């Protein structure tokens, strides 16, 4: 695992643990939605690796759509500002929706998305997130399907980035930043 100058990586969740947990989540979703066609909504960009693995572990009829929400950019602190950069193409009326997110931190992003999808007439909206940092929550979010709870540390890999790098790592890693100009919050 190669890091950029001034940054270092430490494995927090190994690939095998992630794959086993994703399989279990897929099985749980398959059981819960048996006989009900699903719409999985991936939140770009961080969820795309998780979503790609997860859908192959879910049996049954499903459609997939994506939303893109404004993110932290090159900072590791939430601005609290949530903005839709790319909206869904699918209609939600009377559909069973599972939102697939990479990580819940303050909860502001998912809180906003959840209320948007409910307001559009979905039959049900459930939330599936790979990671949860509960200590940083600012608004309440009900998580239906959770991969792992993690401590308050900035993580990258398995789809999660810092400054658009590290999404390709197969593990979830802690990112430590040694440059004085940018500080990770872990
Ligand atoms: P929230 O609105 O819950 O504060 O933020 C959720 C979003 O913040 C995530 O979808 C992700 O884009 C970003 N985020 C929060 N914590 C981390 C982290 O530890 N690593 C990375 N790469 N992104 C994070």
C-alpha cells in the first residue's frame, strides 16, 4: 500500500473481514426483501466499491440508481452543507429503496437523503452503510444494515478517498497526515 508523501496508511479492516461482512449483509437484505423488487440507491462516489460487491450477494429482482452529494473535497471535516450534485433517474413512487452509503459520520448527509426519498413517495426507505462513526453524530440516523462501527478516525480505501486517492485499496485503512497544512481528524 503506497501512500503519498506526508501521508501514511494503517490497515483497520482487512479485505477478508470486509468481504465476509458484505456477504452477510447481502444475505440479510435478500431475506428481508424476499418477493419485493428493490431499488438500491448508491451514494457517489464513496459507495461504488461496496455497492458493486453488495449487489452480487443479494438474490432477487433489483434495480440500481445513483445520487451524488457534495462531499468534503480535500478536507477531512464536514462542512455541514449537503447539496445534490446528481439526482436519481428512477421514479421512487411505491418502491422499496435501500440507500447504500460508505460511511455515516455526522449523519447530515443521510438525514437529508432519507427525508428526500421519503418525500418522493417511496414505499419504504432503508439505510445500509459499510461504516459508522457514532461518536461524531450530529443528527439521528436509523441504520438498518451496518457493516462495521469504527472509532473517530479518518479512513480511506474500499471506495473511500482522501483528495480522490486511495479508493482502490482493498482494505479500509486509517490515514495519518504528517504535513502541517492538512490534518486528519483521527
Ligand atoms: P456525514 O454527512 O455523515 O458527516 O458524512 C458522510 C460523508 O462524509 C461520507 O459519505 C463520506 O463521503 C465523508 N466521510 C465521513 N467520514 C469519512 C472518513 O473517515 N473517510 C472518508 N474518506 N470520508 C468520510
